C-alpha cells in the first residue's frame, strides 16, 4: 500500500497531546486493524501486533473526498513514535512533511487557530465536532478567514455572518444546559434515562422520588448537551422536597432551555408559570403511550414507545441554536475568545477604524480558552 502515508502533525518533544495523520487510499483498512473504537464515540485505543494497548486515542476522519484520519494521542513522543511505527508495520510509509496540509504563507494568525483547534480535539464528544475542528483549522475554515482578513481586510457582511454562527460553533464544544421540568410523575426521570442512555435516575409512581439535581451528558446530532433532572414542581409538604423544588427552580433560571413535560390530564403551563423562563421553555406532552388518542397541541412523546423522541431531539437543538446549524464547508468561530475578537472587529468598523491591528494583536496574544 505505497500510497498510504503517516506523519506527525505536532512538533517534537513532549506536549499536552500529539496528533498523527494517516492518509491515502486504503487508510481505513489500516485503521480497522490498529484502532479499537467504542461504539459511535471517537474515543478508543491503538493496539500493537499482539493486541496490547499502545495508547488511548481519539480518531477523527478528516473532511473531504480523500481517505484521511487523524489520531490524537497523549503528549509523549515515545507514544507518538510507537503509534507511527505500528501504522507503518501495517503498510503506511513515512511522509516527509505536513506542508501540503497547511499552506506555507507565514500564516501566524492561521497557525494560532489551528493550534486552538488541535488542543480542543481531546475534549470533543462527537465525530461531528472533531470534523468541525479540523475544518476550522484549515484554510477554508475560521483559521483561513482570519488570515485572509489580515491580508485583504475585514468584510462586514462576512463578519456579521460569523457572529451569527458563533453560538452554534461554540456549542459544538461547550455543552448547552437543558433542564427537564414538570409536575411530579410527568415522566422526567424516565425521559432522562432514555436520552442519556444510562439508568441514572430511579423512577417511581410515588411523587417526590427525585429530590436532588441529577446531571448527565448526551450528544444530539454532534452537539453536547448537559441534561438536568430534578424534583417535580409542586407545593411540597416536606422540608427536603421543598429544598429539591428550590434547587430545580434555580436550575431552570440558568438553563439554556427548559423542557417542560405535561402528562395526560395536566394543565399546560403559560409563559413564566412555575418558574419556566419565557423564551427558553419548550412545552411537550409526555407519556403519550398512556393516552394515545388524547388531543394535544404541539409535540407529544413517549419514553416507552419512543414516539416523538427524534422530533424532540431536533426541537431541542432548534430552540437553542436555531435552524441554521449545518457548519460543513463554512468558516465558523469555535471559542468564546473568537466571538470576542469578532465583536472587537465590528466595533472598530463601526468607529471607522482599521481592524487590522486587532487581528495582529490576536495572533500574538494568549490562545483563547474555553469558558
């Protein structure tokens, strides 16, 4: 397989992580032999010829028509070299340089965003997020847009479009917080278990079973979500349950979205009722398997039969990020620091000032961090 090459994307010595690129027709066959994945997650292990683990790794398929895969590893150069050696044992040849991947025009601003993207890869929770980061690190992504703007000037329309997309790009890495709310026995805990894929919450017909806040992570179409379940909203008699309701109301107040469950026979809340935040509440009708013929307005779901669950997943993302969420082939900021930079650029344009100095300052400043 002479057309398959392997190379290190990161520099020599120890680092927070190392990245290795395998590319060429037939690369997928080598990956199948060297990488043991974990379901749909990009996380897995690299194994040697005897089946022993060389390192934990994250596998990302690089966007594009060609077969290209990136493995992010721990920062030991010994581990990096062992992984490269293993891929060469399986038929890959060493590539001389990564210049063909990163245009060599002295792109300091571009290189900084590329480093930010590579540093974010180990915490990406989906294949979509990993592919998104690699695209933003490329000339066609946010990295390339910054460099082009530095060389040719900032275009206001492009700037406004990037700011509009910023919440979506940041949301690919930073989990939005979604709270499941409703009266006792509305089906919150059952829905929580179904959406997260784990039996984290005990379910019961007895009101007040869930009293503390329970949190779990899930991934919706590539977007990480921090899901929160808690006490049913009622005028509780017991002191412990009252505290659970108080915590639930506080969680609702800071949530990116509240999904309010209305079981059969219950009254649908109006905006602001029971502490539901206006503009950040999605009302759904739960336990539809118990009353399939009952008339409802809006979305109905059943955690037992899975009725309406695909639509619920889509609606959650729609409520948080809107309809325009397809980032493939588009430049998009992915850190809060990027959004701050874009706002600075917009302020400079509004004041009839040259924004180039802001871009120059960004490329020599400390790299943007997650919020």
